[in-house]
C-alpha cells in the first residue's frame, strides 16, 4: 500500500506550507511561459482549406472563426476508415464546458477531424456534444498541421520530432495514421494567421480535469506517476473493471 503518511495537523501544516512555495513558483513559471507563448511570431495561412459543416455546406478556415478574432482547433483523432472517434480525445473535448466564456473573449473553439461529416455527426450525437465539429475529409489541413500521416507526407513530424525520433522513442514500426493536437489561429480582418500548435501532453491544458486531479492524493491515477502503486492503493480506478459502483448520493 502506498497511501500518504499519517501525521499530526501541525506536521501537515508545515509540509503543506513548504509545498505552497513550490506551487507559487510553478504558477509564476506558468504565467511566464504563457507570456512567451504570446510572444511567438505567426505565419499567414494562404492555403484554401475547405471543411464540411454539419449541414453539409462547405466552409473556409475563415468561416470557422464565426466572426471572432481567435480560433482554437482541436485535432480530434478520427480516421476516415474508423466507425467511432478516439475515446481519449473524447475525454478532452468533454471538458469544454460552456464555450460562451471563450466567446466573451473573442475566441471560437471548434473540432476538426478527417472522418466524413456523416460519421462525425453520428458519433457526435451518440456522445451528446453540441460544439461545432467540421470534417476536413479530402483536405490537407490535418496533414499540414502534423496530426495525420500517410504516404503522401514527405517528411512526417509529430510534436516537432521526426518520424525516426518517434519510432526510436516509442518503438513504433510506423507512425499512426492519426495523432492528436491543438492549433490556434488569429484573424486580422480577412487574413488568417497560425500562432500556436501543441501536441501530446501539451493538449492537457485544455482539459481542466488533469489539473484538479493533480491536487489530490491519488493524482491522475496513471501508471507513470510517482509514488508507484499510489493509484492502486484503494482498488481499481473508477472507470476500470471491478471498481465499485458510485452511490449516486
């Protein structure tokens, strides 16, 4: 068993205050990083990308802004050959909450996948989502932004690492056809600029659940976390087979 050490209230306060200083340092570092992110240069998007909306109509990248100044695109993993979308991505987009708060800051969030719009709409309805989701089927958008891969990609990179680096690190024989990411765009009148993209664990900043779990004793309950064994101390994770049913109280 790997549960927290049992101590007196006074000992806990001393340990908590010591950790507080590190938390404050992390908050300041995160603010500094966000400022550096805002200082990145940007690249004008000149390609005429086309997307299909839920009603079957064609949209441009500019249309996806819905008239706002900023656009956040969630690259949801959904290969055209798949019947269902990626469940890991589902956990991320489930946490969007009320996107009106983004709208109040002139920012639109939308999901883009390569699957045909009919397949996307079936999955979206099944999952109970209402956010805008567009199909880039037939477009180079997902390939150009480094989340889709096939033989037409001359020099594949994911998360700014080459295919050779990724294969060596993860033991992959080939790159997966789909990987996840988030890209951010800025509109200046009718011109669109790419300002930021993040991949892998970089997309966790969209999902607030990860940060709430970081404040708990059991953490995110993943095998890679320290201390080892903590996640299993109180039995299976709530979403795993064998876990006790929630009481609903």
